C-alpha cells in the first residue's frame, strides 16, 4: 500500500526522503490558492522564486511579477497575494514570476521529489484523484508561517488524508493529527479558523473575502505541476 | 497576559526564543513519565544526557544509569525506559544518569530558558498550577519521535492549554491545534492513541501496561526542575 506523510513545517523537511514521493505543496492563505486560481484563469506558467530580487528581475524578461512579504504586496511588483488579482483577462497566456513569505520557500524545499504539485482547497478533489491514481507515496508539505505550524495548511493535509484513507497508510502521527483536525473543522472551516493566528493576521489586512474564497473546495479541476523549476497546468 | 506556545518537534526549537519563558519538556512515552515516577519514588536527582557514552560513564561515579534507544533498554545500563523500573526502593536517595532517544535531547534544546521543568500526564495538574502561578510566559516542547511530531506529546500540550485557557494567550496555531486534539481524545486517550505510530511501535515491545500508566493524569504532585543541568524535585 502507498503511504502518506505530512510535513507540518518546511523547517522539518530534512526529516523526509522525497525522492520516491509525489510532494504536494500547500499554502492555503494564500500562495497556492493564488497559483491554482491563476492557472484556472489561463496563465501560461508560474515560476516560483524564494528570493525577492531574483523574482523582481524577471519583469525585464516580460514576466508579470507577483510577490508578498508578511502578507503584504511588495512595492514595485505587478501583483500581490490575493487570489482575486488572478481572475482577470490580463493574465491569460502570460508567465508569472512569484515569490511569497512561505509558499515559494516550501516549493524550494521539495527539490528532489519524484513529482511536485500544488494543492489548495480550490483543487482539493483533483489533487486527491491525482494522488490516488499515481504510483508514488505521498508527502504533503505545509508551508506554515515562517517555519511555525499553522492550522489552515494542516486542515488541507487532513482533507487529503480523509479522501485517501482507504487507499493509503499513514507513515507517522502528523497525518492522523491533521485528519482529526479536518474532521472537527470541515462543517465550518471559516469559523474553525477564526481564532487561528494567520487568519487574525489577515483580518487586520481586511481580507475576509480572500479567506472565504481560499477555503472553498473544488472550484477548479486542475493540478499545477512543477516541470524543471516551472509550474504548468 | 502571559502567552503560551507549543513547539511540536525539537527540530523546530530554532524558531522559539526561550530566554524569558518557562519551558516544559514532555516525552509522554516514556522519558518524562519515568522521570516524574522516579522523583515520586524518592530519587535524589536525575542528570539528563543526550550522549549515550557520557551517560554510561556516570556509572563509575556511583550513578544509576538509565537509557533507551529506539524504545529499547541499552545494553550495560542499569535501567531502561519503563516507568515501572522507577517505583522500587532501590532508587530512593540515588542519583540517576538518564539518556533517551528523544526526551533528553529535547531537554538539551531548551538550554537558555528562564526555567525548565518536566511534564507528563502523571503530574499534569501540578505542572498547570506551576505555570499558572509563575510569572513567565510558557513554551511546551514536545519531544516527538526523531524530530517528527507525535500525538501523545501534542495531547499533553493540549491538556495544559485546556487548563490554562482563561489565563494565557496562544502565541500561534500549534497550541490551538493541540487543544482541539486533546478535547477530542480526553475521554479515552488510550483508544485515541491506539493508531498512533509510537503506540504501534511500543505495542510491538509488549508494553500496553506502560502506555496506560503514562496516560494516567495526576498520579503525583511534583514538578521536576532543571537546576544547573540537574533535575531535582
């Protein structure tokens, strides 16, 4: 039987051997939710950068530059980290260079994995199906917040566990913990997360609408995949 | 208001500033449960060692040597990691040198904290009272399993959160996640943990009795404290 594990923080990635695994990178609020939205709206590719300046320099090569640090758009970048910035015609067919506080760092830490895909609630069932029909064991990397564990990414991991529970075996306790938390939260995730640290942080930025959107399951049927350092649909 | 945070793995300790905090080290199965049991049975002191050979060498200085690696007693040591080895008259007034796979490493990572104390379900309410009446903010370090997050230590963190919830503020999401899991588990922790990775590992060693004992709350009213590298009651 295939196995599944959950890495609750990118700072624990040294504990996991990814070379035979499909790795799902998740940063619900908001990097991977933005990425999935962008592909659903016809973007050609997204190149993730952990380094801010490297990302910025891609503007001269015709890329749309997208970035966030500490939840706020970076000065001089075309777009920030709200999914609603990725729903318009202006991105269709374009290439995006993307950097965020946690999400793009998590993608970098997945280097060496057999496959790397992008997960969010927006494409939850499509990711689950991809994992189910794939041959590889699974590792979900939660982007967290500056290395600390967060609830929203953990809930996504739990949702995947819940969908795959009859087909995969948990490697360790983190998938079980995530699954318990998801089952507690699933009937009203917005309410469940209202006390979470990152939701409080985001509420100060007035983006309740973003949060509700990012917690909406199965809005899109795409699975962005990293191919030679570039995400494609 | 004092704050509380939970470090779910010793490998995340670099994220936490402990100098103004009381740090609670917890390794429910079984290091800190053994330590609390030993003090309740009259041991004079316990010196934790992360290094196996350094621990072993203390035998020549009159110490009882206690140790475990991968859940099994170390050859040549006086005692292993079952709490029932620490209930007899033979340890009264003695000094113990102690090394374990996870617990004693977690103590070492807490170096620099304002105070370091030892927590287990066996002394749960005493630890909660100690934290409540102390001035410092709190960090609970879960020993985990070789860096990975485990359920039993997380449940202890959640039990402390539940007891202190009206008096402390969570710094981040980990205390909230732990509290949710504890509230799910509290009516039958043995059953809740029956699928956990470490309980499965220990069941292969035939120590169901140890597990039930280690999950018993409030058997003792002591709070072992680290003073200059040595634990005293």
